[in-house]
């Protein structure tokens, strides 16, 4: 997948094309359905497939304190690269950019820059252009005027509409399995392993603490079964992806005040992960974060958590 940010530098081999656009936060199954159809449409027409997205997310410009992203820019782009699309144009979203009318945005981006022959969107494609006036009908009108087809996919879901909003709602409640059912994979965070208070090591369960600037929405406080992946290790390395018990919270037993995400790789006390780039996948919520009256009670609970992790992960192949 070719990725670029300057429309004037669009690779010649990617125009004309078939295209789609959106924020793609989380790259969930609904997004993937649109992207799969996009790739299929491109194959049938003998044209490359291109997705157009924005950085930063528009909501962070106008409502910076109201939205925590599931998969911020680099995570989103890596996920998009797995869908089979040929190109990804990431447009710089600013207040000035947002002043374009829906027609100006479509003509400038898709007609003039990409030479689009077909635009593939979900039926929820709306709210683009100045005043949030653009919608599917707008696209159809512009397609008729400028010579491109508009292909609209119905909303999808399995009892619940697949949407980024639904994923955030589940993660905020700690319902990582429900979120995974919409994402099509476990929710992931990525970041650098940093030094913490070293209490885990003192208790016999050394943990990898994610840096505060790690990417990905932090789910509700609690203990989770999951996987830790060492991003810089080759895929065939048996120590690249390992089962882990993941704790999210402030460590109330020790009167902590800083919310952290830390993972204990099962049965491994010999790992030195400091400074490594890792990904943590959240598979299943085991229990809420609790305050224990003694270290003995905490250790008993941790032993139980680890046994539950074994049971949960025993029959699961990591993604």
C-alpha cells in the first residue's frame, strides 16, 4: 500500500482509480466491508483502489475533549494496509479544510486529484463538507455531473450495527469481547515499555508498563486476558507473541493515582522488555480492579487471574 499526504504528489499509477473515504477509526468490520468491495470493484474495472482519510480526526479539531480514538493515525494506517487497498491518501484536516463545501471537497479530492471512476461508500456516508451537508444523495448528484459511479453498501451488523461509536461504548465498559466482535479482532494498544514502580517484579509477577503516550483507546479499569507482541521481533520468532494478564487501573491496593496499562507475560520472570515497542491485545475481561486489604489477598487474586488467563487463551490463536 502506498501512503501519501500531499494531493499534488499522487502517484501516477494510482489514478484513475476507484475510491472511498472516511475516518476509519478502528477499521472495524463495517469499514472492512466497504474496503473489500472497493478492492473488488477495482479488480473488476482494472483500476487501483484508494482510500482517503484525515489526520487529525475531524472531531479532535472541533471537539478535542469529547473523543478518544480507538486506533489513532499510525495504528489506523497499519490496519488499513492489511485490507488489500493499493493506496491511502491522508489529508491534513484543519478548520480551513473544513470550510470546503461538499462539492468542493469531492471535486478537488476525487475528480481532480484521483480521477475517480467509482466511489464506494456505506449508507452512513454523511456530514462532510461545510455545514456537514454532504450525504449519499450529494455524492450521487456529483457522480452524475462528473462522470463517476457511486456504489452504496447497506449498514451491516450482527444484532448491533457495526460502528466506531459502538466499539468505544463497549471498550469504555470493559466489554472487550463485544468490541472484538465488531472490530473482527481483539482491540489493540501499542507503545514503548517503560519503567513503573516495579511492584510486580517484587511480587513475583514482573509487568511490562506501556508509556503514557501509547496509541489506542484504554479500556475500562480491570484485569484482562490478552496477548503481548514484541513488534520488532520477526513473525516466526516464538517469543514474538506471548499470552499475558493485562491490568488497567491505578493500583488501588497501593493507593496509586496514575492510571496505567501493564501486562504480565505468563510464567516469564526473565524478560527484559524495557524500551521495546510492544502491542497489547485485549481478549476477555476477567474482573474489575479491586482494592485488597493485604498483599496476601492480592497475590491470591493474581494467581486466580493467571489461571483464568490460561483457560481463556488455551484455545485461541493470537492474531
